């Protein structure tokens, strides 16, 4: 029963709260609709009530795994058609979730990160080589596109022993192009079905199938190459999935599920990290004092040499660089929300009744701006993540990696990769943005700055 929950003022008969809603930018347009309505609100879109939680107190309740479970809702539904019961899109309690989670857990320990470090560094160096060339030529770089090259290459090589050769081509890899279109198609197909959107979808349904075929073929080739021994057999994600039986039950993942997991990791493993790095660079170009502090930190660690060789243990020492990424993910969490469904009938916030199965969405850009927790919420300020600062905030006020047992399995992976890459970039270049650039954010289920370009000048790090 959503009657007690505030809703936007301009509700239309039948259509509901669609005034101002943009199918291409659902997160940003929803944010505008609900941000003044407080920590909980409801929108009725074509008969569906979408309850949005954006306050830390209520988030603490819905994050509780005893009362709520992950819900594969709205934006995730079409993804589910693509990757079924793989980790990200499995319903809570589906047997393949537990199986895959337990089998893959060892690939995300600290020890596993130590094993990926050298490969992550190799890929970061390829980014630097490509940006050196741009710097020499005085050419601009397309930040989100290059960060996508970096993260795609990193997950491909560390997870599956596959090289996409992302830095060897001017155009994005066909997998990235296909995947971006599949995600956009998925996003549009759950938007309010305005006639124009329907037409657009009908036109692109065939291409969507072709895109999915391309992704499946590529992934099958990667798996077959491993099976035939053409790529080294290792304990990476693929090795674990092909060889490991569950320690408790002895079950293994079936081939269809493995394919779905590989696609899941290719998608989940790079889009969001790439966006986080891009937003971080965007904010740094707007905040020279934060840029200077981050550069002072990497200089102090790596000195003046042109080509530092970061040790595994260097990365957690880059506290300020990490805080920059944390703050970038606060303002624009690149996975902008998650869905939670009530396990039983329950009352939220002491007054909103939910029946078993009713779901809500935690809208992260709103939660991360909850004025009760975040003073001056629009201000970019990495010091919010200074050591010890999190202890002074309620837990659940910051959830860019989701919550509970369904939180992001790749969090450490993403942070290790991103802190190292951002540290190396800041050590080497002074980033100069196009002075006319205003932040625009594109949405393909995830968020990224659109059209954000930099000119790079090589810097001489200070002692
Ligand atoms: C789940 C965010 C990087 C793999 C999630 C969820 C969020 C998230 C919010 C929970 C979604 C939900 O509850 O519906 C992010 C962000 C990243 C990032 C912001 C980077 C900055 C990665 C990386 C990988 C990864 C690098 C893999 C290498 C996954 C998987 C799940 C997941 C497999 C599903 C886990 C499960 O349900 O068991 N991520 N992620 N993510 N993420 Fe990430």
C-alpha cells in the first residue's frame, strides 16, 4: 500500500508520474522527479508503483538481508534474459547463485588480487603508452572510451586469459559496441512504453539478437580456446569455473551457465569501473586543489622517475587517490541503484506497509546526497573519505557496491585496478579539460560522463 508515500505533484490519469521522465536518461530524470520528496517516494509509471528509497535510515532497513532480498527488477529483468541465473541476475535462493558464488570466491581474495597485480599494471602501461602518443601529438583523448579499453582489457586478461587488443585499434572492440547496444536496448525496453520508444525498439530488435550472438560467439571462442589448451590453464575465473566442483555438494557449473557467467563478468567487470575512473578524472579537473593533493601523494610514493613500478603493497597506501574514487562514486555511483524485495509482510520506517514480495529501489545518487548524513552534498570533497571519517557516519549511507550477501564480488578487484590506474595517470600527466565542457551523463544501465575529453601534458613529478 503506497498511499502514504509522497509522489511527484503532476500525476496523470493512466500514465501516472511520467512528466519529465526520459527513457534515455531514466536515472537522472527520476532523480529530478523525486529528489525533493524526501527519503522515500513513489512514482506510478503505467500502473507500476516504483518505491524509491534515498535516505540512510530507510536504506539500513532494506539492506537487512533478514528482512529483504535482492530483487531482479526493472533494469535487471532484460539483462536476465541475456545472462539468466548467472551471479548478477540470479534471484535470491536460486541454486546456481550459491554454486557459482562459492566456486568463484577464491578468485576475489586478497591473494588473488596479488596474482592479478602484474597484469593490471601491464594494461595500465598500455593506457599510458597510448596517452603518451596523444600527449606528443597534442591530441585530445576520449576519457570514458579509453578507460573502457583499460577495464575491458584488464578483466579479459586476468579473468579469462583473453586479450581484446583494445589499445591496438581506434574503434572500440566489437564486443564493447555490441554490449553497449544490448544494455541500451535493455534499458529502453523497460522504460515507459511511449509509442516512439516502441518503434525504436521494434527497429532494433533484430540488431539486438545479432549483438547477443556476437557476444555469445566471442565468449564461446574464449572458453573453447581454454578447453583445447590454446590458452594457459590457470586458476583464473575461467579455470575455476571449468575445473572446480563445489566443496560441499560436488556439483559443477554447466556449460551454459559458464557462458553466462563469462558474459556477466565481462559486463559487470568493466563498465562500472571505467565510469568511476572517468568521473574521478572529471572531478579532479574541476578541483585543482584535490588534483594537487593526489599528485603530491603519488609523487611522494613513486618519486621523480618516469616509469614507476608500483608494488602490490603500494596501492592501499594511495589513500587520497582512493578517497577521490570513493567520492566520485558517491556523487555518481556508476551502478546507480539496486532492488530489494520484502521477504515477509513488513513495515518500513515504522509507517509504510509492504507485503511479502513488494520491492523498492535504493537510488544511490539520492542516498549519497542524503542531507542528514552528507553536509553540502553536491560538493566534491574527498576528505569525506579520510581515514576514520566513515566511522562518524551511519552505515548504509554509502553503498556504491550494493549490500549484504549480494554485494559486489568484484569490489576489491575494481578498487585495486582503479587506484593503480588513476595513480599512474596522475603521476605522469597534467590533465587539461576542454574549458567549455559541462558534465553530461550517459546511461546504459550504468552511468558515464559523456563527451568528456582531456588534453594531456607530461609533468615532471616533484620530489
Ligand atoms: C554486483 C557495483 C565492479 C562483478 C554489484 C552490485 C553493485 C556493483 C551495486 C550489486 C547489484 C545489485 O544488488 O543488484 C560495482 C561498481 C564497480 C563494480 C560500482 C566498480 C567501480 C565490479 C567488477 C566485477 C564485478 C570489477 C568483476 C570483476 C560483480 C558481480 C556482481 C556484482 C558478479 C553480482 C554479485 C552477486 O550477486 O553475487 N556490483 N561493481 N563488479 N558485481 Fe560489481
